[in-house]
């Protein structure tokens, strides 16, 4: 969820490159990371809020992903500009029917405790996630692997589709064709784990995961206090320059303010900003080269609960969308530093982008909003729950949305702010209702990673108590939409897949399954006086493994 994750905070991509070798062909990949140009050593300081998890079995939002990405290295990884490049994979093959993938991996690499990283360690990690007892929120990324459903139901502890013909070979059999499966392995949920990891409920490992990445843990995760990473000198690829990464865990009620203050005082080398401070921060730090402005693949939505409460009907959801004056919020709250969204897929997916696909998002229309509300049973005086997470600069614009919905539709909007982990937990409850502040960016660079996790019926994943463990927190379900995505996955030709993605997106927006607000522009303060090669990675975090001292 990287959302959601996996409402995931958001991730970052540009042009998508999705070439696949079909008909059993290989692709002779070479692994390794780019070297930074600066010096070795130094400590990088930053602040985050409390992660949901840093163990790959359940790492999901950007906070946890920041840590897990640097503790583990998988088969492939996404570059900052949305390319998919080999990490430990040295080759890949896919069968003509798109149902069997074979990966070879780099030999001789180890976990930081000395255990070998081999095919079995990957299979061990993947099965560990899929087991019912793990109750992983991100296991659905493996849903296409044969035997996944048996593992999820508790019938088996392993997925039948995973085998290791040799120590450096992983064979994956899928239950349905998927010509983009290798792209999904960039997600941290596909990380290898050592034998010492045990099952997913191993609390000692949850708090101090032993990985094979460019960094390793120093001590344990001190909950609500700190996480410390140090360079892994036994890393099997290009070693990091930094000696240490000191991560403070901040109060979620005002974390962006604390990050900003910490940067100004010299405590932090990377910081998010409270929305009201954007103009002053830009004026001060942009001339100094410490202002980072990146258009990412992240999107901001209102997430309507479609199976319960006042937004069950399409007309009610459209009424809410038409009632919102996006232009006024961008101008008044964001000082023009965001761009209105009229799609589910971000503009960086250029080959599938369909501008103004969401008719209700183009311009506020009070008359149409009132008419649709009447048709959809959203009567004046109706109580609408509107929830968002604290400490990340959402207070001002969520207040503006509340005022507009009350003014235009006469609703009684109950606006509630909660720590991010609590907000995610609330979305999962069977009793969830109304709408939530929601943001998403691709866990891996393909349109499928917006459409499938957020909107496919298979991503609802309710447990025996009705709790939603997948990322389709709005409970949207449409058989035609599901069929379009399944057909896209089974289409080897990229242009053919793109055409199907476009149809699926239109179907979802016709149902107003999500309410787009604005495309995601990420703004950060970065310490370029001290560090070289510093930039935003695919998941909108600092590129810790590549940056270096000047």
C-alpha cells in the first residue's frame, strides 16, 4: 500500500518501461547500483512518523518502506524515473502463455548475519508473507502465484507455484497469465529472508530485521522514538557511502512542523513541510539549492466507502465530487503548488493518461452536485464522516473540503483527524463509512498497480470478521472492471495492455469509485550543502544508498 503502499503514502515514477522477454527468451541482465560521486562516511538525519512495519512481510507506507528498502534487496528495483532494473536478478524468462517465470540470481551474496542469499531464501520470504497467520496487508501482491489462495486460507503454508530448480534459480508458476509479474517483484514484500526470520509473528525479527540490503539495523526499532541504520559492509552489490542513518520517530500530530523546524536548526538533512510554510520555505531555500520540487506518480483522492453509508450510490459520490472546488483549494491553500487531478492514473504514465476523464473533477458545479445528491439519496442534513491523518499538512485543505460540502450540499460533515496508523485501521473496519483522505503512488511502475490494488474485487480481502486486509478500502466491486484488468495482465503486447488499462480506468471513474483531487507534487528541503547526489527515490524518500558526503 505503499500504500494505503498500501494506502500508501506515495511513490515516484516517470515514463514506464515495461519490456518483457516472451516465448522463453532470456535477457542477460547485469546487477549493481550507481556509485555516488562524493566521499565515504557521515550520518544522515531525518524524521518520520511511526511505521506500520519495517519487516517486509507487512511494510507498506512510505515510512516503513524507507527502512525496508534499505535493509533488503530483491530481484529488481525501480529507479527514481520509473525504470525497472535488475538488483539480484541476472536473467528472467517468461513462457509464451505468460504463466511461468524463471529467474536466475547473483550467487555469493549474503545476509548481514552471514546466511547465504539463494533461491530458497526468496521462496522462504514469499511463503512467509502468504501464510494465513501472517495476516499481511500487502500479501495480495502475490495473489497471482499458484497456491496463494491455499496459503491465505490456511490449507497450506507454502505456495505450490514456487520451486528452486537450483540454488540460483527461482521458478514461479502463476494461476493466470501476467506479463508484468517481474515488475511486481520490486515490491519489498518479495524480499528474501534468512532462516532466522522465522514466521511473520517473530517479534524479535519484526523489530530488528536481518536483511541483505545496503544498510543493516543498529539495535532495535525503538517504537515511537527512533530507528538507526548503519552501512552493511558485506552488501553484495555497490556499498553505501554513508556510515549511518539516524531516523527520529516524531509525533504524528505535528510531524511535518517538527521536520521543518529540525531542518532549519540543522538537526535534519531532509524534511517535509507544513502547508502554510510552503511559500516562505521556497523563498528561503530555493535560491540556496535546498528546495526539491518533484512531480511524482502519486495521486491524491477522497476514498468513498461504496458498500456502506451515505456514499453507496454512484450519484452520491458524483455529488461530492462536483461540490468540491479544487481550483480554489489549490490557489488558496496550496498557493498554486499542486495541480488538479481529473484521472486515477497519474500524468507520468503518458501512454495511458486520459485528461479530464473524471467529468465531475474538471470544475465545481453546484447545481449538478445538488441534483445528483437528490438522485443518490444524499439529503441535506445527512451526516458524512470525513477522516484524515494528522501531522502531514492535510488539516487546511481538508477543512476547505468540509466547508464546501456543507455549503453546497447542506451536509453535516464530521471531520476527524487521526494518526496515520489509526486512519488506516479505521478504513479496514466493517463499519467504515463516508470518505477518507487517501493518497496512492505505484509500489512498482505500472498502471496495474493503481487499478488492481485500489479497485479490483480481489483486493478487498475481507477476513472472517469482515476486516478489509487488502488495499481496496473503498470496497469497490465491478465484474467488468475486474475482467478488463485480467485481460490486460494476459496481454503480451504493451500497447494492447495500455488500451485495456484505459478502458478499466474509465469504467471505475464512471462509477466514481475514487474521487480524484490533485496530482502529487512532492516538496522537500534537502541538505545539499553537506551531501552530494541527494535526490528523491521512487518511493519519495531520500536515496540513502547512493548519496554521499561532499
